[in-house]
């Protein structure tokens, strides 16, 4: 239980820090958000908790495939100005595209 609480606190602090930083230094916050910080933490936490190298490698491969697919979320934001979309419209469309991306990810994982 303490491991779960520690992991939760560390992840919350990281997310809260980057969120706060976005109001001060947008470029740096964006760069830090794009780094695989959560992936680094999640892979280490998972391996520490389960101790299964094969499972950890499969997890990492899944993340590798998911990263480019997850970029679908940002497509509406790229089109926002030209299509006169507000934040919540972009956000909603992005979530829909992530749903589609999940099925793409599932299909691609079967190939690896």
C-alpha cells in the first residue's frame, strides 16, 4: 500500500509541477511534458512491483507503438485556427481520435 501511495505522490508532484510551469515558461513546460518522464517512472515502477523482465519489455514495446498513435490527440489543435475551433472542441475531437488510436494501437501490437 505504501508503494502505491509513494508512486501516486511522485506522479502527482511531477504533473502538478509541469502544469504550474506552463503558466511561467510555456516552452520549457511543453518540452518537459513531451519527454517520456511518465514512461520512465511507470516502467521502473512496474518492473519494481512485478519483477518480470519479459512483461516490462512488452510494456515498453506497447508504449513505443502508442507514442506516435497518441499524437492523434493534437491534430485538432493544429487545425484550430484555420477551422475556428475553441479549446473544448479541440479537446473533445482529440479524445475521439485517441479512441480511434487505441484500435490502431491494438492492431499494431498484434504485429509485434
